[in-house]
């Protein structure tokens, strides 16, 4: 089976973060194609521009929390969305898209086709 990959260039300026991330996850998986099979990595390349101008609806910047655990008792670290977005918006957006991809062996290969400039 021949896999043809297209390149999609999206502008994140003024768009809502979660809606854009779910749209990109669909493009990376290849669900927009008629040849979609869930066991085949047939998605496209996606490039996102102006990631610093991404917006979030409601009070998410101040209330949404991200967690990371060190594995030790009491080692749960909590981060507010505003801090993560201020530090590195590209890393945060990659994490958002990564968590929307299917949790299988193809996920690492799919996320490699996402470039943020």
C-alpha cells in the first residue's frame, strides 16, 4: 500500500488551543483520508506557525493544571497553564497534541511529523 503524505501549514494566531490541537491530531493520524486504517501510520505532515498568539477559552490560563509525578511519595508537581504557556508555548502545544493521539506504538512516529515554528 502506497502512503502519500501531504504538508499542511496552519496558523495558530487567534485560534483556541484545544480545537486546533484536535484538528492537528486528526491530520497526523490520517483520519481525514479515505484510506485510513488505525493500524497504519498514514497521516500527513503538519507545520504550525504563530504559536505564541494561541488563545484559550474561559479561565483556563489560571485554572487548568498539569501534573508530573517524580515517582517518590509526595513527589507530585503541579503547573498552571499560564506558566507552561509563558515558558515554552511550543512544548506545551506538542504535549497537547501528543495526548490526543492514540496511545499505541504509532504515537511516537506521528508526533515526529509535527513541526512548530
